[in-house]
């Protein structure tokens, strides 16, 4: 009997589960799993928090975490928030933007949602088909007199063309707010990711490499004029007598900050493990026809947040959706990230920039992409089980197509 989530002893020559074979895994292999903080240490820190009776509102644990993050991320400013979404909402609010904001459709819905929630209009721009990030060549064509900012996303932790984007922003007097939700610990052109643009936001959701269960941060290369952002996460309250700005409740609690302090001690190990697993995936899949990997940006040091593959149906023999279904039958839960494009959802599809003719690269990628399981606690043996299952689907493509018809 195979061990819990250990792969069954099948090779790429067996029959896929979707076509009547046994599943590769007895237990589900999910696309990601959070780093778990040490439970004894968490019990100790939370006991201290309970004893202090200070649970939230800029407490000492949150301050300690912000200090440590500022050092780790090598930034001058770091303010934590209750989520990456709250951080992006407030980052956009704090820069006092108006009119249109250029962004990518190949992202999680939070990115355009935060633009809309600020009363701004998202303008979708196509992406580079290799790096998956905003295509700098196309940004200029989307700029109008109403444009006030660009919100690029470092997709799957792959840095954007930070220099090209800054040149355009400087030329047109635009703000740049990076959605760095995936990019904790990444470097671009030899510098930490958080120093680029006017502001960057991170997500500290449990699905991220560094997390506080729920949480996020705004970071920047300078502290100038940024204290107002910290006020906005607490309703804009300056003191008992003054409220400055229309803020909201976007604070990180002390218990969430405690998780962050402990997860931060695991971060190097987590990234190293993901790097090793990614190398293994690449070594075994690099030469397989019909599979293409995301191209790392020039001068980047990545964090191995996600392992995204683009499938070519004509070369691989199966569509992305067929591969996804086939893997699911093997108990492997890959994800179609990001599908559908944000621009294809009802809330955005009416926008002129959402028209699919203007977004051919994003559209093609969204229809063909699959992210495979990748997290530090995964074993090489399990990765081999995933790869074997994938290759088995490929070598039995005709029967897989038939089973799924
Ligand atoms: N900008 C970008 C580019 C983003 O990707 C995100 C969030 C944001 C902004 C906003 O940041 P936050 O406000 O969320 O901090 C997940 C996350 O909820 C979301 O944070 C993240 N991006 C997005 C990419 O992924 P779902 O709907 O895919 O999550 P879910 O529940 O399907 O979980 C994904 C996998 O993780 C599953 O296989 C199960 C596993 N998982 C999940 C949780 C919550 C666990 O193993 N344990 C867990 O506790 O959105």
C-alpha cells in the first residue's frame, strides 16, 4: 500500500487513472501548502500576547515584525496590513490618483478590484508571452491624458522590466505601484524588489512563501510622505482628537504578526527547498515537446513561488484542460492560474481595454497555463510522482482524450 501522499510505484508506461488505471497518489497533492510555524514557539509567543492583553492596533509584535521585514526586504519603509488587498487599496488611495490606471489582465482579481474600489478605471494592457509580465512596449499605447498610474504585477515572483516601466512612468509623470504579492525576497537588476517604483505591496496570505495566515504590506525605498499610509490602515486616526483621511480597518493583529515572526525564520529553508524541486521539474520536463516554462526576467533572483507550464495542445497531444482533468484523476490538484483573465469577468468585460483582440498574449497564456504542485515540504519522490503522471498522460494521449470526451 503506498504511503499517504507518496506516489504509487507506477512509471510513465502505466495506464492513467482517467483511463482506468490506479491514481498516482492515495492522498491529494495540492498546488501549494503553507509553511507551518513551530507550534511550541507559537504557543509561547501567543501566551505572551494574551498576558499583555494587547491584541492589535500597532502592538509590539507587529512593530517587531515590521522592523524585521524592513531589514529582510532591504527597504526604508514597511507597514503591515490585514491582507495584500488592504495594502493595495490603501497604497492606491494614499497616492491620490485619478482617472485611469494601466494594469495586467493576467493576475488575481484583487489587482483590478483595488483599482475599481478606489474609483479609478483599470486599463488592461497585454503581457510578454515569455515572462508573463506587462509588455513594456505596449504600455505607452495605453496612456491617455487621464492616466495617472501603472500597477504592474511581478507574476509568480518573476520581476517586471522595472527599468523600462520606470522610464515610461518618468516620461509621462505616472506613479508606479507594484503588485508584488508573489515576489517576497525576489531581486531585480541586483536590487531588492521592494525598492522599485513609488510603492510595492506584498500579500502575506497562507498560500504565499512568507505569510502571516492573512496579511500584507506596503513597502518603499523612502519613508517620505508615507506615514499617512499607516494612518489609513487605522481609519485615518491620528489621535483622540483628529482623523486625517478616509481610512479603513486594515490592521494586522498581534497573533498574525506572531505567525510572521516564526515563518520568517523558515524562509531561507523554504526557498532553498523550492529551488531544488524546481530544478528537478525542469531537468525532467525541459525537453518534453509541448511544454514551455516561464522565462526568468534578465537580472532576476527569483523565489520559486510557483511552477507554471504552458501547454501546446498540438505538440503535447492534450489541451491544458485535459491535462488538468487527467492530473486530478491522479489526485494531483494543479491550478489554471490565471484563468479566466480578469478582463474576461463580467465586472470588467465591458471595458474597451478588455477586448480580447488587444490582449492576444494574455488570452493565449490563460488558456494554456497550468501551475503544478510546488512547496517546500514536497519531496523529490512526490515531484517524480507528479512528473510521471504527466508523462503518462502524454504517452496515452489518445485514450485520455477518449475518456474525457
Ligand atoms: N495580487 C495578486 C497578484 C495576488 O495573487 C493576490 C492574492 C492578491 C493581490 C491579494 O492578496 P491577499 O489579499 O489575498 O493577501 C489564493 C489566495 O487566497 C490569494 O491570496 C492569492 N493571491 C491567490 C493567488 O491564491 P485561491 O482562491 O486560489 O486559494 P485556495 O483556497 O484555492 O488555495 C490555493 C491552494 O492552497 C489550494 O490547493 C489549497 C492550499 N491551501 C490554501 C489555504 C488557504 C492550503 O494548503 N492551506 C490553506 O490554508 O486564492
